[in-house]
């Protein structure tokens, strides 16, 4: 069930308009420092680093290829850009910077809606690479898969699903290993945190409680032993009806399947990770625009979106110090490695 006015707000936000998406993305990236520093040697680039980041967000939000971005660029930014430059920008987007974008959009969403429920889950995103696998005494070709791990919040008042944190790993990485990383940038206020049996570990339950959440994690099938696991089994039985709402998180993954086919066209590892994380950025951007349209009921609401005085200082104060430090280390490593060829 969606809240009243959902589809009216969805249509009035005009999120299929490439110019509107680019303007929103440009205002978003202004709130953060540039994703990379310009090389001191070589020819001066045509666009700034923030401008390149906005182009990448627009391409991923509308699922455009590099050639399609090149063809439609004069329509939404009155300038031309080569498709190879778009691919170069994708290579330079780092995971830490994209995680900051997701966190920034989540903070903006929290100012207008309140999440009453959190869920942790993962899904597979297929890549163009093929790998030989032995199956049933024969060799088959199978596509390699990356795994998107996401902490998802749900605000029933506005029927809003938002990505609070996300990470990308290989398909063989267990879900439980990403649990603490996803929760490290968020403090709860007693909200329930739903997760399946893949996250069943005493350390995960204790960490969730320290971060201010009420963990509702399905236990594995074997007999619980120890005080913590027995207590968790009793709590899960009490919250069994609440756990059934965990399926709400599947709406986010279903949206990725409908819009992107749960796949990425990128072939390099760095661009695959950037493309997958930009899916989460695009989802939060669409959710934010739809809620703003629903609240204001104005078609041209987005003219002042993200346009606040001293926005950069406000955001950097709100962000986790660990995430900002990690992003700065990436820039330092790039600087030490020298300018890009």
C-alpha cells in the first residue's frame, strides 16, 4: 500500500526529465568537496570534478550509456562531452565518495521524514564477465556477480524506502561481514532492525544494541545455546509478526531489477563498484524529490533543492569523521601516485 498522493507527487517531480535530474545532481555534489583534485600538470579539463560527478549521477539515474550521454549532453547542459570523458569520470569516482553521497541524501531525507523500521539485506548485480564453472560433470559459462549490501530505512507515513548505507563486495563474501560496516555511520533511537539468518551472530546483535537499535534477527535452525542466544530466541518469538515486515526491503531490490535489470554494463572493477553504488544514490535522489513534491505540492519545487547557505560546512559536520578521513586518505594516495595519464 502506498500513501495518498504518492503517484501524483511521483509524476509532478518529473524525474524522467534529464535536465531536471542533472540540476538536482549538480546541487547535490556542491554540498561535498570535489571527488578528486585536478592534476597540476597537463591540459586543464573542460569540466570541474563536481560537474563530472553530476554527469555520472545523471547517467546512472536514467540508465544511459556513455554514447547516450554524449548525444543528450547539449540538451541538459548546453555543452558537449565526449563519451570517453564520461568513462574516465566513472573510473575516478571512489567508493568512499559515493558512500558520502548516500549518507548525505539519507541525512536530507531524515529532516523531512522519520524512519520507523530498518532492514539489512543484500542482492546480486550481474556483470558482463563470464567465468567457467564445473557443474554436473560438465563445464558451463556463468556471469560473474557483485553483491550490493544495503541498510534500508522505511518511513510508512510517506511510503518511503531510503538507503542509509551501502557497500559492494564480491559474490563470495558473506553477508554478516558487512553488518558492522553498514551500521557504523548511523545511530538509532530504539527502532527495530530486521535481518535474516545470514546475520545471526552474537557480535552483530551486541553491536546493533550499542548503535541504538533493537535487533530482530532470525536465528539459524540449530538449538540456541548460551545466555545471549537464548534471550535472542525469546525476543524473536515475541517479534515474529514484526519480522514478517522484512519483505518491505525487497521493494528496493525489485526497483533495481525493474530499472536496471539487476546488472551493470561496466567491465572494470572500479567502474562496476561506482555504477552499483550510484544505483543507491539515484534511488535516494528520486525518493527525496518525490517526498519534497508531496510535501510542497509544487511542480517547480526543486529550484532551491540542496541550495542552502554554508551547506558544505553543515554536511561535513554531520558526516562521520571516519568516513571523511577515509575519503581524504584516498585523495592523498591519488596525489602520491601522481597525475592521471
